[in-house]
């Protein structure tokens, strides 16, 4: 975690959306949701992105992300 942002390093190339798809899969796995629940809301062509996660319990999802981020260090 970097403040209120999550930093994720990907090895997928930024070609034809591969890095964006990889990011969606990683975020979904960390958040405990289906990959289809994650969309890139802003920054599709940028290194810095904003993702949207469709979830019924945003607080629990945010907590899961924070906990997962703490485990990956």
C-alpha cells in the first residue's frame, strides 16, 4: 500500500490490453471477487490506474485488499 493506493508490479506487456487484463485478474484475486467484477475506471493507457470493483460489501472488499497487500511485502 502507498497511502490509499495499492501498488502492483506486473510483468505483462502493455500491448493490446494484456497488462490491463493481468491487473484485473490480480486485483480480483486479492479482493476475493470474480475477475469480471473488476474494471479499469481511469488510466487504461497510463501506468497509474483507477479500478472499480463491483461488490456488495465495499468495506469488506477494501479490508481484504489491505490485508492482502500487507501479506505480499
